[in-house]
C-alpha cells in the first residue's frame, strides 16, 4: 500500500512539471526507475538536499532515458545527474562522463570517483568541439554548461560542438540542455558576466546543426528571476530561471 501511494505521489510530481512538447514521442523514463534513481543511497547528502530546486524526477522523465541506453553527460562536475543516469540505464546501459581537456586537471578526479562508484560509468576526455565516443549514443545531456562554451577563454567552436553531438547520436537520439535564462534579446552577451544565455539563441544554434526541437519543460523555471544577476550571486544562486530543451536527431 505504501509503495502504491509513493508511486502515485511521484506521478503527480512529474505531471506538475510536465513538459510542453513539440513533435514529441511522448516517452518517459519508467517511473519505477526514476523513483529508485532518486532514492539511490550512494547519492551524497549535499546533492539530495538540492533536489527541491533541481527537480530530478521531472528532469529524468523529460530526458526519456530508458534501460540499456548509452548517455553522455557533458562536463558532469560532481556528478549530480551522472549518478541518476547510471541507475536508470542500468547494467545493460552506459554513462560517459565527458570531461573537456581544458578543465581535465581539475575535473578528472571527480569523474574518476564516479567511475569507481558506478560500474557502468566511464570517463572520456576530449575537446568540446571534437567530441567522439566508442558507441552511438541515445542521449547527450548538458546541464548549466552550454553558456560557458561561448566564453572566449574556453576556445570552443560551438557550431562544431553541436555538429559533433549530432554525429555522436543515433538517429532519433536526444540532446537535452539545461541552462540559465538571459534577458530577452541578450543572446550570448551575458555568458561571461552573468553566466546566462538566451534560450532563443541556444535553440537557434542547436537547430542549425540539424536537430529538431522536441519539447521543453518549466520544471526549473523561476518567473521571479529578472535575469539581471550573476547566477553565483547569493540572492539568486540555485534559484535562477532555467530553461530545459529537448532536441531530436531526425531518423
């Protein structure tokens, strides 16, 4: 009885942040896998504490991950989503923690800790505009990172990066992007000062690589954010207005 009530509550939670879809396949990750992934006891306490702001159940459902899939988590940081993906794809699937060469010295140890904890996770290093994987991917995921790759010091050709992601995916594969929303008309002018990018520009760039827009969710949107503050400002940190887009490779 308790498990049935928990499943019902989880379903209601997902519906509350349900995606606004365009050309969607209407698939979702199985709710039982989402539930077990979020409840994973290996997840650090500080990450679990962020769940009310990051809405992992809604994001996992929106990303449409399935058992046995292969997913790349681009610049995974401490692995908030990597851990969740590992549990959903399971033993038959694989998660690639992609660490850019530019930041590898600092970030490789964190990725290696994920590899040690989860047998279906491996670290991949490379240039962001020369990404390659040993198997075709079902999903490429990028959370709060895309804007950084427009900053000149990263030295990334964003057009080439999007083309490489397109190439790495299977036909029908998904590219899911979360980022901090910038003010209307800002484009990529606030990527370094505020660490924000306008969603409309990002969508235009990704679609130019051949992707088809497949939907969005307001799960981590915040209408109270006026887009004027740096995302690390304590007044808004963790509570920024974020967009979540899903793109599909045709086929």
